[in-house]
């Protein structure tokens, strides 16, 4: 039998694994509520999957940027225009959108 090695994780898998940690799940439940936590994680992964530069950012900075949007009750969805997660160097930053100001 051959010795099979694990394939390296993609950047999106790395971020998904980070967001799936039990201790982070507790923080997300407190931030957005247990019923909305899966929606919150899906919104983050959707934003990250559509931006190659964002996939290179640290998972911690992506979570922090998304948490800022959640604290302001703004959706992270580029179609809605309320809030964005923007890559800047190797980290992600929160950016409020025009519709988020209104």
C-alpha cells in the first residue's frame, strides 16, 4: 500500500477550518445569535471565495472585519452594498458601504 500524504489545504479551506473551531463558534453565537451563526459564516466564506486576494489574508483578520460588520448589524454582501471585507496587504479590513451609511 502506498503512503498517501495529505494534500495541502487551499486558502479557502484554511479559512473555513478556522471559522469552524468550537471556541470561535461560541463567540460567533454570542455576536450574531445562535440562529444566525451559520448565515454569518456563509456570508464570510462567500465573500472570501469570490476574491483571490482576500483568500491570502489571515483568517483572524477576516473574522475581525466580519465581526465589525456584524456589530453594526450590516450585511457582508457586495450586492447589498452595506459592508465589505477588503484585502489590504496580508490582512483584511472592514469597509462600510454607501448603503450601510444610510
